C-alpha cells in the first residue's frame, strides 16, 4: 500500500510539475510576445515620426 501511495505522489508531483512548466512557458511566451509587439510598435512610431519630420523639413525647404 505504501509503494502505491509513493507512486501516486510521484505521478501527482510529475503532473503538477509539468503543469507549472507549461504555465511558466506560456507566461514567458506571453511576456516575450508583448515585448516583441512593443518593440515593433516603438520602431513603427519612430519611423513614422522620422518620416513626418523629413516631410516637414522638405516642405519647409521648398
């Protein structure tokens, strides 16, 4: 009976561990995705502002 309990505890700990790993991996992926999206948005905004300032400079010179 004790060996059965040990096996059950081991199985339960493995399941909980794998669930925790999956949760951490999902959380990590979400954080990476948000950071990546933020970087893309930031670069787009910077490029847009740079283009706008160039347009303003071009219209100012002409």
